[in-house]
């Protein structure tokens, strides 16, 4: 401890003296302790004065301070007290309780939201935009009415001992397993007949046809704003080759072997035309055309979406790469994907694998630039927290996650137990949510929803600020208490939805009444299915060369160890070579073409032997 204190003491006085700290809440014991510590450093005092603030000292550290004070060892007491003050300062900077003047990363949390001066003029617009009532009393009345309706239905369900929801002898809720949906054999035969009649379309022809219908390649513009120098047909051919080389995980060298386009041309096209903003614009054009297609209405109206993360190992160094032994051998990252009920991907983020998915579940929905009218979102257990329940509701959306072991989660009630005597069976837990705290900060909570809706701050940054640190901000406490009520409503709603068969369940929202209602747990999850193997542009099947597994970017587990059988030792001249097998040449592949055979020969700067070029993958 003394060695650690000496190390911290070597730089802490200089850091504290160079920065100016302030508190976003009053009073703040942490700020008072920091001010006192700065004064002690400036005056050279070695003892902590009597009456110094100590409310920030953790409970596990307090016995050490009390023992040092009782023994009269003021030097040891000062060491412990100073370390506790610096630890509390770290938590305060992360949570936003303490902020630094002139800093961007640790700025005043109030600057992330709509300013208090501009809030009165924008309040009415925000209330209309988010659908929130002006007072919490109105919102509390709506929650009470919805909760009463769900408790009435749940009371009837619990009366059946063989129902989908039941109580055990200890009063704990249990959910019966879902029954399998039996499909009509005639429908299956008809479906198989339709699938058999569908043609096998080469990937290149499909890409060209989609571009002809949506015009997504028009959004793949030059980074410098320059016009293409090549003819339009050749320019689009290069764009298609660049897109396919990345989408199929070929790489430019392998794509050059398949198409005859020089590898440096493909690399140049990727560098200058395929950027995040151009790819997002192209994807938006495809999604809008897909949403307007008449057949997509059979899957859903685009009002429901889902998100999930896919852990992928990586090579090299990256700001988002983290070591996580459960998924990676070395380091990896997470691709967090949002997909609609029309099976269209409208958002993808690369996030840190050690972060909880719930931190980023709202960003892509608020930043959605497509025509999808998302009003309800579903995730797994890792994509929900109490804060995300509250934030979804504050921006006018509904979060409907599939929470594992939902019956074991605690349910909160907004009123005392006497208010729920008419529902003796589905009695809520003894935990009561302090609705007075929510009502006190209701105006600030609505301001948070308006700030998120208008793009003043991202949901990931706000959640990270409010939930960081051991001492939570009072506004964060109100947000979590509000999330407890919303998660209780979600649990009651989920129990009642389990009682109906999939074809008779009511829609989750009234504006989805024109659709065929579907259970939320059946929505396809991105990242749950394995990635397909690399595909040739002119062939629907997998690549036939032996090193296709090395082109696959994701390996979640190590291959099983093979035990060698005892055999006779081979002579040195007959031993097997440990060299990797070389790729065999493909047969019968066609060069990538647009609408017809290309009459122009390959570029003169094409390498004579593309197989000798190093593979960047």
C-alpha cells in the first residue's frame, strides 16, 4: 500500500493543481475533498484536519481509516484518506458528478443535453415529438391502468394449474415451455414446390439487377468529389468487383484472379469509393426500395426490429479490440447489427466486446435514415438494462427484449402493498419504486428524451456517463427507478402474451393491427447464424480450393486436438511435407461482366502472374 501510495503521490499533486474541477450536483463531498486536498498540497500540510469530508469513503475502507485514527497514526490516516478521495474523483469523472472545466471528454453533463435556457421554448415540441405527458402524474396514471389490466389477465391465468403461467408452493412464478408449431404437410409440400421452381441466380447478375432497380452505385462517389475517368460500364464493373471482394471475403488478389481486373485497380476503387458514408447511403437506397416492395409486407410492416452482437476475432492492433478468453484466442471485437421484421439490415456498429450490448441498442434506431417506421425493438438479455428501458420509453419507443429467466427477475410496484389486495395471486414483490424521485426529475428525464431524439447526444455516451462510477448521479437514479416500472410492465405483458397461441396473439402495438401478429421470440436474430463460406461471383456454391477455411474471418473455437496413432517412423526421404496446400486453379469460371461480354482487353498494367502476388488476407 505504501509503495502504491508513493507512486500515486509522484504525479497526483501536479494533476490536481493543473485542473479546475466542478460538481454537477450540490452538495458534493467529492468536490469538497478534492478542494481540501489541493489546499493541503499547496500548503504542505501532512495531516488531514478534523471535520474533513469522508462520506465518499467505501465501506470496506472505513475500518482502515478508523484504526489509523484510533492508533494516532495521522500519516497512515492521510494516505488512506487521500487514496479514497482520488478513487472517488475517478468515479465522479466517469459518472459526470465531477467535471473538468475546458475538457471535452469530462465536460459538464448538462452540455450534452438541451440547454436549460433553450428548454422552455422547446419543451412543447419535444413533448409532441416523443408523446410524453407534461407531468409524471399523468404518466403514472397510464402505468397504473396498464398494470391493472395485465394483473387482471394474469389473475385468471394463474387460476389454471396447467396453464402457461403458474405459481409453485413457494409463490414463485414459472413459465411452461412453448409448444411446437405443427405445420400443415400440404403447406410444406407447396412451399417446397415453389422453392424448387426458383432459379439459381449468379451473384454477379443479382448485384447488377439490384443496382438497376435501386441505383445504389450512384451513392458510391469519389472521396475527393472527382468524376470517374473510365467509361460508365467499366467504372461500374470495378465497383461491383470491389464490393464483391469485400462482401465475399476474397480480397483484391483473389478477385483479380477470378475477374481479370488488375488487383491495384480493385484496391484503388475500395480506397476511394467504399467508405462508411457512401456504403450507408447505398444501403439506405436498397432498404427503401426493399421496404416499398409489395412482397415485404408479408413479413411485416417495418415497425419491429431486433439487434444482436457477433463476436469476431481479429489480427493486429485496434482501438476496439479487446482480449476476451470466452470468445477469442487473442483479441476481438463485436459487430452489433440491427435488423427489421422485413429481414433487412438497417444498421451495423463495430463496438468493444467488453461493453454491454445494451449501451448501443438505441443508437442505430435514432440514427435510422431509412423509411422503416421503427416503433418497437427486441433484443436478448445482454441488450437490455433498466436504463435502456427508460430511454426507449422517453423517446417514444418500446423495448421488448427476450430476458432469460424472466420469472426470477424482481418486479417492482409503484404503490404500497395495500394498493394490490384485489390481486392476491400475482402479488408483486415487496420492492417499491420511489415514484417521488421520478416525479422530481421528470422534467429532466423528458429533456433527456428530447436531446436524444434531436441528436444532441448519443445514447451510448449518455448511458456510459449515467451508469459509470460507484456513486450514481441523482438523475441516473431517477432513470433507473423509471426503468424498473417499465421492465415490470414488460414482464407482465410477456406473461400474458405467452398464454395465447402464435396465430391468436394480439399485436404488440395498435398500429401493427394490419399485420399478422408474430411472437417476438421468433424474429430472426442477426449474428446467430454462421457466416456463409466464400462464394465465387459466377457460381452459387462454395469455393472448391482447399484453403477456403483460411479465408473465413470467424473462428469461435479451436479445432479438436487430433491424437496421432503410434506408427512406424518414416524414413526422412518419405516424410510428409508440412507445407500448406496451394490453391488449385478454378475451372470454367467466367470474368465479371455487366450486361454483355466485354470487348476491351485487360489493362496493360495487369500483373503477368496474379497468383504470385501476395494475398493481403
